[in-house]
C-alpha cells in the first residue's frame, strides 16, 4: 500500500477524504479507516472493515463524483476517542464520525455515519 499522509488531528480526516475521493483513490479513502471500521453506507446498510470500505468506494468513485470541503463542527475529544461532524452544504441532515488516536499519534475513523437526516415528526 502506498504511503499516505496521516491525519494528525481528527479534523484532518475530512480534508484527506475530499482530496482522495476527488483523486479517485479508493485505497487512499479506505486508509482513513481502522481495519475493523463500520460505515453506515449505502443508506440502510453497513459496510464493515477497511477492505469492504475500499471496495465500496471503488464503485462510488467510478462515477467520478466531486466532493466539496464542508466546514467541521467543533470536535469533541475524550482521551484517544473523538467525535467529528460536519453539516452538509445542502443543509440536509448531518455527518458524524467516531475516530480513534493510533499508537503513532495519527487518527483513523472507527465509526462513520456519512449521512443522516433529522427524524420526521
């Protein structure tokens, strides 16, 4: 696997995700996740493990979507665990990730909820 820039702050992961996705680099996107990470995507399903996440992003990135950076909300950090989130630019719902500090000080996603919308009443 190529050597990728590491996320040295939890907020770096979102920037790296956008850069790698726009470059069509599914392996680079998957490298932002722990080996046993869980992603709630596609909607209504779970994708479990870095390899499955890479395979999913290969399919998604084959259509060459363009991602725009979204300003993060304040990160919540407790020891080696952090919660990151961003409000989508279209104002619909939110995105949230639980990330964990690695032994080398970098951060990787453990849980990823890339899209969810507020419950309807």
